């Protein structure tokens, strides 16, 4: 089998990655602040609350920037639009539920190998900048450690 790969490389049918450095391509949306109907308490259901959302996606394919065109990269515009649609679609009780919906949305894109989503409520406690959750998920095919703690 090794000789088949070497023959394919020699014929120019496939580019060898044996001597190519390994890189990680990440796309992120950082600190997106939205007004959201979120919370379990009655008073939270009566008014919108500010939430801050960060999503970081590890992309399994390196960007193809040869044409300097969006078709060669993972475009963050649909990610922002999807997060906005999820956060404003109706009342959500838990920040965990919102984070799960966002991470599930991000992983619909086949090129996303792993995702980290942070959802923070900004105005809960005056002594705290925020409270919230972080959820990380990776596909089983994503072998490497994708997020450093």
C-alpha cells in the first residue's frame, strides 16, 4: 500500500504531506452580544437579557486561499447569522440549552472537526462580569487534541 501512495505522488496525482507542517485552521466569532429571552425564573421570562456568545471552530481542511475567494474558506457570516437566529427564536430556559443548540448548528458543517461554544449572561450579578457555560465537542474522526485548556 505504501508503494501505491509513493507511485501516486511520483505521478503528481496526489500531493505528499509527509514533509508538510501540520497546521490548525480555526474560525471564530468572539464576544457576540445579543438580547435574548433566557432564564428559568418568571422575572427572566418577562424581559430580554444580554448574552455574550463566543464560538470557536476547528476546521478539518486547511483554507485554500489561492483564489483569494470565500469558496476556499469557512465563511463566518453564516455562523453569525445562525447564532442570531437560534438566540432570538424564542424563550430558552438554560444557557446550557442555548450553547448545545449553537454547537449542534456549528457541527452541521462537515468541515468542522471540533467546536467550543461559550454562552454568558452579562447582567445577573452586579459583582460578576458574567456567568455562563462552555461546551466543547469534537467529531470522533478528530484525533488530535483540539483545544488547550
